[in-house]
C-alpha cells in the first residue's frame, strides 16, 4: 500500500492542512515560498515565510488578494499560531504587487509592518504610487484607477510600525536578518540578507523578469547609479540562495549570473538611450520609447505600458547626472 490510511479521528481540516503543506515549497533552510498571483512576463509574485525557532517573519505580503489566506494556512501548517508567532511583516518596497495585502495580513497576525523610509508614505496611501512613482499621462491615471491587475492601487494602505534603517539587524528566533537599503528600484527599496544560511531576499532589485536577468524597470524615485552600486555590494556577499519577489529562486552559481545580468541590463539600457539621443540630436521620452521598442536590441520592461517611459525618465536623469545628456522643456539632447 502506498499511503498510510488516515486514522478514523482525522478531521477534514487536518487532511486539508496536510494537503496544503505539499503546496508550500522550502526554497532555502527554513524559508518557504508562498506563491502569489501569476502575472504575464513577471511570473508568479512571491511571498516568503522565514521560520526560526518557533518564530516567523513574512517577507512581502503580496497583492490585496494573493496569496492572502494561503500565508496564514502555511503558518498554521508549520505548527505556528499566526496571531502569536509572526514577529514582523517585512516589505522590500512599496509597489502594489508586493504590499497590497499588508494591511489584511497585519489584521490577521497583529505583526508590525516594516518598510524602508522613502517608501513608507506609499504603503500608507497607495494612490500616491500613481501620482508620484509612474510617468502617467492623465488618461493613464484614469486607466490605472480602474485597473484590476496586481498593480492596482484601490486597496487599503497601512502606516508602518516603524521604518527600516540601512544596516540594522532584525532578530528572528536564533538568527538575524541584515537590512540593506539598495535605493535602485525605488528610493525606499531594501533587500534582506541572512548571513548564517547565505540567503538574500532581493525584492525587485534582481530577477524582476524570470525570462531575462537584464530586463528591469524602476519607479520615478529609483536611481540607476544607486542600483549599480548596490549590485556591486551584493556581489561581494556570500549568497547561496537568491530569493526574488517574482517567480523562481536562484541557487549557487545562478546567483552570480543574476547579479551580473542585472548590472549588464542597466548599462545596456543607459547606452541604448544615449545612442538614440545622440543619433537623433534631440528626442522626447515618447520618441525614445518608440525607438527602444522597435530597435529590438535591448531588453525593455514589459507588462504595463507605463513602466518603459518611467524607466526612460530615470535613465535620462542618470545620464544627466553623468554629464552626458541635458533636458530643455521635455526634449533631451546629448552633451
Ligand atoms: Zn516593484
């Protein structure tokens, strides 16, 4: 017989609980991947539960709807009490696809929600994401207001219990998590490093698009120089498990390929934008987006029409800071 028969007194919830255990994957020692919603291009949105000595921390609660209750079911299936044993809900950054479910998870666990300082206001007031973080024409703002995708912002926000500091160490059970404020993908973006087991929760700084490590987007508060610096610093860490906020984890040798691919992607994108501005003599963001999309020789962000112009704007500012481009009334030219 392949399966042990269930005892007569096994109730339905126990059976379901056992079945659920099978759908949570341990992707690093004591770290469980809770799969969220599938998004074209981005793969599955990933939440993680870290368990150390009877204590849990959730990294990125996911959207307003997913994984939702699945996270609570996971905690219970590991023998934890969600109302007592969750030490914190950590947010890598404030984007709706990763924090839409923060308030609901906080209500169920009473655990403090923590995020980098520069992203705290958007965690609290999600609609600011559209106003402050995406380059949207007025029609785009209207479109996004009725959006039902994971980027939608019509969910209740929550004020963080406190903001995370760069370099601080959070304790969980017998282990610790180091906070690194990377500031690339968004100004408040943090990654979380666990030195003992060499685990890095990379949020959206690395591995945003599972099909191509070079493909990326940043929001208007993002900083490509900071992102390159952060990727250099992360490459110095000993990392056996790279756990991004989208889709599959990377292990061992794949980790370095992801980090270097992410840095290559930024440089290639900067060069492509500069090439367009230089060859045209002057161009606005719409023109640059058109040329990038039709050139076909550089990875551009997909999945939402406003990510490309937003990323181009941030890239132009990085070129301006490097003294390679300048703006006059929305028109960019080489220096
Ligand atoms: Zn993001």
